[in-house]
């Protein structure tokens, strides 16, 4: 192991500095847009209705 490695759990002050400097993994990725999902579901419903109408007529 490297000589200059310091264990962040060595003492409370080092651990708090380590935690505060770490990026938050939950806040990094924004939610994807919902418009393509809604449009895809709408297109699927229209397609099913169209196929059912053609099959029953």
C-alpha cells in the first residue's frame, strides 16, 4: 500500500471531511423525460384499437 495513503476513518474529523467531499450518487442523475413514454403508450393504444377495429369489421 502507498505510504501517503491516509485512512478516512482514522479519526472523526478526517471521516467528516471525507464524507462531505464525496459526491452524492443519488443526486447525480436527473429523471428522464416522460413525454416519449406517454407518446409510446398512446401509440400502442391507438394501434391496438385500430387492429381490433379492422379485425371486427
